[in-house]
C-alpha cells in the first residue's frame, strides 16, 4: 500500500499537469494505430515477393519505420491494448485515479502474467510518463514563440499527434520539428503547413524530417510566403531529386542555401531546382552544386558582369529590366560561344568577371543546355 501511495503522490505532484493536456491530444490519434498495424502486416507480406535488392532494402526500411512508430505510439498510450488490468493487478487502482495519468496509460501496451504486474506496470509507467513529459516539454518550447491559449495549445497537441500517427516520424520528433519551424517563421498556420509537407517529404525521400523542414522553411522565407507555399516547395525538392542525382536528404540540406541569391536575381523556384538538378547530373555533389549555383545567381546580376555579358550580345535582363532566367541566358551564351573548345569557353566565362566556381558552374550549364531545359520543365511539372 505504501508503494502505491508513494507512486500516487509523486506522480500526482509531478506528472498530472502535463499529462492532463497530453491525454486529450493522444486520443486524437487512437484510430491510426489500426492502419499502422495493417501497414506493418502488408509490408511483411510484400517482402517475400520482392527480388530486387534495392527495392527490398527500401521495403525493409519502411517496415522498420512502421514498427518503430507502432512501438512509440503504444508507449505514448495510443493503442487499443489496455494497461488497466496490469495496473489493478500489480499496484492497485491508485495510479488510475490520478487525473490525466489513468486515461493516458489506458492505451499503453503491456503483456505478461499478473504475477509480474508490478514490474511490468512500473516499467510501462516510467516509459510512458517520460515520453509524455518530453512531449509536453516540446509543446512548452513551441509556446514560447506561438503564445497560444490553453485551448489552442491543446488543439495543437492533438494536431501534432495526429500528424505523427499518419507519418513515419515519432510524436516527440514531430513536435520538435514544429518548434524549429515556428521559431523561423513565427506563423502558427504556415508552420503547420510546412510541417505537413516536411513529414510527407521525409517519408517520400527517406530523409530526416528536420532537414526537410529546414529546406522548406528557409526556401519559403527566401522567396516569400506570398510567392510560394510549403506544398510547392516540397514538390520542387522532390522534382529536383527526380531530375538530378544524389540522395534526397543531401539535396534538401543544400538547395535552400541557393534560395536567397536566386530570389535576389528574381529567378523562379522551378528554375533553381532544375539548374541544381543539372549540376548534380553532371557529377557534382549536392553541396558543390549549391555553391556553384548560388555563385551564379549572386554574380550574374552584378552590374559589371551584366556589362561583360552585353559585350557578347547576351542580355541578362529583358526590356522591362526583369531577369531573363538561366535557360534563356545559357541559350544565348551557347550561341555566342559556338565554335569554342572547352578550354576557350572556360576562359571566356572566367573573363566575364565571375568567381571561378560560379564560372565553372555556368560552363556546365552551357555544356548541358538541353538537360537544363528539360530539368527545369520536369521540376516545373512536378
């Protein structure tokens, strides 16, 4: 009895305020557990029929992610199996009577004979309580920026748990990703849109959700929320992956570093993705492609560079003073340098006043003009 009383008092004082909020949020995701179990079963059946090693590796990764999510959601109390029987048999109904704890633990999965009830229940309580407190801590960090009311915070917790249950990203990681996004945007609704897109992108590209979220957030901040949106940016990232080479995680981690200079040049988001894909297709890694493309956008609109291009009869801006875009500029540049060998063309581009890596990147785009044109078109229609 003393054991039960001590647990009750300790959890009542320390856990109840946080879990009371999480309890309501957790219930929003309960229905997703059945779908996740079906997904695990489907992956398991499909695995036996897959022969291609690459497809099998991806399938195994998806299966592991689904199983991991299932375990985490169950530990958080999102699942149909009840912990109530073990609690009552092991340590009595004291814990169940604690506001916020009983409902939260009622979905936590457990197994084992009643004789092991105390130990099983104690371990489950510690794990579920720890995860719940971590989730509540993440909500608290979010609220330092969002400044939500109690009702809004409760609704956000439900939304984050529901989004997590629909993806391969755990609840706490989902909440932490949202906190990073809203810290950068300061916009509650925009941050949710970015999070939704980032979770989908992470799942589609086998990437880290924080990496995708950073890419989407930074790109939107660079181009402006009035000019693009999270879904469009995600489609560009995925289109860039399809049109080029390299891992999606690497592309997402680097392409956003180009966005500010691309926006300053008044380039389109789609062209940026297509040009990035062209450079990766030419054999440059994602980081090097980002450095070269960012340099091109930064320097090609420099007044001295514009004058140098004019001497080759290549116009950077149209009659309205608007950037013509890399597809149009490289097409004219290709004509102007027709008959030049590789060494002569590289020397001519360096003579335009471009920094060496920017000049080398532009040379690649000129050499790969057809691919550039096709890549921009592919990314635009993604």
